[in-house]
C-alpha cells in the first residue's frame, strides 16, 4: 500500500533500530565500517522509494482513468485493495520460503497487538484509492499534504513536540494552496473530496500511532509488510462480501485485461513500496525519508497532470504549485537544526 509522509519518524527516536534493519549485526557493522557503500545504499534506497511511490499512484489512477462515471460507481474499490494486499502477502511469503527475507511465523498475539495500526492502514489504503477514482492526481497529491496539519497537532498535543513558526507558515501555504486549487478544479467531485479528507485523517492517525506501535512491537521490516497486508486482507474480505463486490467478476465492462494488468502491477509495486519506505528510513533517516516523500510529489503531480489530462483553470495550476512549494517548506521546517546549517 501507499504511505506518504513520515510514517516511521518515531522508529528512529527509539533507541532500538534493529527491527527495521537486517537482523544480522554483521551487516550493520559492515555498513558502519564502509561509508561509501552506506552512501551508495542511501542513494539507491531513495531512488527505489521514489520509483515505487510514483508508480503506485499512477497505476492506481490508471485503473479507473478511462471509465465512465457509471462504471466508476460500480467499481469494487475495497476488492481492488484486497487483491493488491493478497499479492503482497504471497510475494512476502515466497521471499521467506526461499530464504530471501526473514521474519517470524504468524503469531496471534503479535497480530492482535498490530491490529490497531492495521485498521488505520486499511483506512488509509482504501480512502487513498477511492479518492484517486474521483479526483485528479495533482489534487489528490496536494490534498494529502494536509494530513501534516493533523500530524503536527498530534505531535504537539500527544508527544509535546515544539512547532516552529516556519512549520506553521508551511502548513498555512499548503492549506490555502489546496483550498484555492480545489475551487479551480474543473472536475470537482464532492464524493471524491470527502474521501481525500478521510485519507488525511487516517494517514495522520496512522503516522501518530506508528510512533507508539513501532517502539512497543518488535517486528522485522518484512514482518511489518506481512502483518500489514495479511490483516488488511482479513479485514477487507468481509467488507467486500457485505458490499457484494465479488460479483464484478461477471462484469465484462470492468474486468478487462488492462484492468487486471494494472491491478496486478499495483499489487506488486505496493509490496515493494512497503519495504522501499522501510529501507529508505533504515539506510538514511526518518527526516530524509520525509523529504524524499515531499520531493516525490513533484513527478507525481506533473505526470498525473500530463498523463491523465487533469482539467483545471490556469489559476488552479498556480495554486497547485503554491501548495507544492508549501510541502517543500514543511519538509525543510521539519529538518533537525544541525542539518540546516
């Protein structure tokens, strides 16, 4: 699934980073002893994360891009996310069976303690996908930045973090830019914007809860990918049954070969994105990860605008740019002091 923003920030505040890194202390020692290899790894992890992040958004948009309004309404949104989660579970299990990755076998107690994180994760995935069905890529991208507003408030209220004036300015620029962009969006869809707002709430709660969960639940990074996707599938299956979404298999208008290919690719990329974000945090820092996440918004916005012919006024384009700049200011404002000098 897709995770923008600094999901793993707390991980690095905890003293124990082991569960994010490969378990072998030998690997960690080699990395510490070889700054050139470490530097190369850092660059590669950022590039890999960017490629996965951009591809994931564009593929999920491509699934519904050519559909009529009527077809979009009959799209099995939750079943699509379920299918992508199942692909990730199969891939991570294959990787474990062939000893490519290591993580403990399924444990009910771990699953139960990971469940609150996962409910938020499912909410984040589903609301993100549905908003892309009804709203253009640039608009979804800049509105997702608004989850920072809730996250910053949560960090201040729950964890006593100081909020700088630059941070407040950045959030103001992003918010005003996003609202003015929406007013100039010629494809404005209230239902789609409702789901974007839900996505901002779920994303913020997920980020804040991860700060707590990642310091209390010890899981290797592939263990997180495994539990996130397996539990998501378990939560989504009854929802899909209840909504009668599996009937879409008989709908030839929706079940085209293109639809299946885009979905499958999104599932595969989703699996890699899960671990690309964790690898990026592990080989750089939560701060670098957050900044790369902000930089990713530029190719996503530009490619989304060009590939899917987003319709907005010329002022709208200016406001989208303004909101994106706000995202950069925010990333800079969140840098630790010593990195700014």
